[in-house]
């Protein structure tokens, strides 16, 4: 058994670009992500060093606006690609699918950006807490249109399993953003406007590069199947897209609502509120990287698990997702523990001590960002069983609790109150997603429950987190409560396969070889 497709599973129709198996996809993604995140980290550190806290807060609010508005502009139609692009490709209807979705997304995006431009003062007040930032909103509107195109192409090539192309596309975006951002801050204006322009330029460069591959996709797309009617196509796509839109909107609102409430409901002046958002941004700088990796992995994993689900291998799909969640959770906690230990170096040395409030709330952002990442991984199961609306229910409950708690805690405790409120709300959302998964047949064993609860160790400080990581790592090696026999066999199989691929078979321990030679899993 393996995470990847069998040959028969990957040969349905010609492909203009090589597709990748699930394990190859994850390895490619992680390999390029190391470089991409290193570039992103250096870029973010430079932005924190060069920008004043209020300008950093402006950039944070602008980026939050892009994250929230981009899927809304196109009603999250590209979000359905992971579920239905393969459906139309195998029926010879890919050209029809691409033509209609591109047209719809283009019209919707232009309409949405026109509304933002026409209502600049209102959006200025909404995003930045003051109505005199119309120029910045105009720049953001142009950037938003580019972000929509970039997001469409990312979703398209991801759904087609061209992971190398997507990973290079995202790496190009990150490198270009770093170069343009640093150049504009040093040579033009050391303000949030320079960062917004650099972000739009980076998305444009990556989108143009990816767009050069669209003719090959079109030329090799199978066109033998009958052309489905507009009603039939949209009746299939729209329900999925609407649930994805609801989930994306709730997820993005959940992510930004505390910062919007700092701007609008904290009782602070606009400049003071943006300065507080800048401190908050500094505490989220590294933890949010885990969330972005989880989001990319969820996008990569969904088409593969959906393929196995549609092929009737549902128990196998659920087991793979459970193992993947455990491994990701452990790796994420290890990374967050390193961040916790390096906190003084990050804030005192790299950030020049400019963000003391950010350093104070770092343990809380590590905790709730770990839970956000697990939410993104575990809700894949609800998408497979076509119960994506339950993710919306969980996120909606968490969002409601976050708003209620922020109303109470934010005016009294400032940034600390906002972060604690957000943490409690994400605990509720994650608990509901786990409960819904269990209700629809996903086995939540003790090992996965322990991995989910592990980030609570951050509440005890960095040394408690390190002790918890050490204990769990030893338990994973010497006991079976964390990984069961089937999960250990699967890991052993993949270890042997990839060791042989890279001519390292002689270095594989005998115990791993024996585990891989067990009776194949069903």
C-alpha cells in the first residue's frame, strides 16, 4: 500500500504536464517550502525591522483584506476544482469546464474590484479604521485583481496534480515579493504602500509564468466527451463552491476578526490600534507559517484522497488522513517548540525590541496557530464525505464565540484579551470538527487526540513544551499508543520504497524491513 496512485489510476487521459503521486507531492511541496519559507522569513524580519509598528499594522490589515476578499470576488468557484476537475477531465469535458469557469471568474472579479474602487472611502474605514486612505485602497484594489488571477491558477494546477509547477510558482512569488518589497522600501517609500505594490507585483510575475503553461493544458485536454449543459455543470459546481465559499469566508473572518475588532472596538485611536495590530503581527510571524503549510498540504492532499474515496477505498483514505494528521501535528509541534525557544533571539535581536507586546503573547499564538493547522487537515474528511457544510458550522460557532469574547476581553486587557479570546474560540472549532468527523465514520484514536492536545504545553512555557515534545517522541518510537500497527506498516513501506529509490536501501534497519513485509493492508 502507498500514498500514491497506481499506474492505472494516473493514466486516464493524456496530460500536458507530469502529475505527481501523493507522497511525491508532499515531498516536493515540503522541499520547496523550506526554501520559500526561509525567503519569506527573512523578508518578514526585514519588514518588521524597517517599518514602524503602525505601518506594519496597515500592511497586516491590507493582507487580511486580500485573504478575505479574493475568494468572495469569484464566489470560491476555483475552490471546487480539487473535487470536480478530475470528474470532468475523465469524461473528456475539461476544455468546456475551463472555458466556463474562466469566463465566470473573470466577470465576477472585474465586477468586485469595480465596487471596491467606487466605494473607496467606505473600504478605507473598514480596513484601516480611517476614511482618508482612499489612495491606499485604490492600490489594494489593483492588487486584489492580480491576487484573484494568481489564486485561480494555483487552484487549477493543484487540482490537476502538477505540484512541481505550483510549488515553483509559489516560490517565484515569495522570492519576487522579497526582492520587490526590499527594493521599494529602501528606494521609494518605507510605508505599507510599498509592501502592497510589491505583493501585487510578485503575484503578477508568478501568474504570468504559470499562465504560459495554459496553452499546453488546453492542447492536451481530452475533448471526446459530450458537452454538458450550463445548468448541469453549474448545478454540480455551485453547491460545492458555495460551501467552500462559506468555509473560506468563515475561516478568513475567523483569522482576521480579532484584528478588525482591535481597529474598530478596542477604544484606541486609529494609529494606536494599527500599532497594536503591528505587535500582533510580529507574534504571528512564524506561527502563521505552519498554518500556511497546512493550507497548502490540505489543497495537495484533497484531490488524492477524493480519488481514493471515489474509487471505493474509503477505509484506506480515512487511515491515510489520520496518519497524515498525526505526522503533521508532531512535526508542527516540534517546529513551534523551536520557535518558542528562539523567542528572545527573534524579538530582542532581529526585531530590535520594537514589539514587546508581541513577545508577551507569543505562547498563545503558537497554541492557537497549531490548532488552526489541525483544523485545516482534519476537515478534509468532511469534504470527502460531502459534508463540507459541517466545517462551516464549526467555524461559524468558533467565530461567534471569538466575537463575543473579544467584546468582553479586548477593551479590558488589550492585545492579551484578543489573543486569549481567539485561542478559546479555535479550541471550540477544532473540537466540533473532530466530533463531526467521528459522527461520519472517522476514527479519532488516542494517539491523534494526544497530538491535538499537545500544543497546550506552550501555556507552561518553552521548557515545558520541550519536555512534552521529548516525551512524545520517545513514546512514538518505543510504544504503540501513538501509531498503531497499520500506520507503522505504512510508514515502513514508504521508508523502504524511498530508500530504494535513492539507493539507500542498505541503511534501512532490519526492523523496518520486517514491518514493510507484513501482509498487505486492505
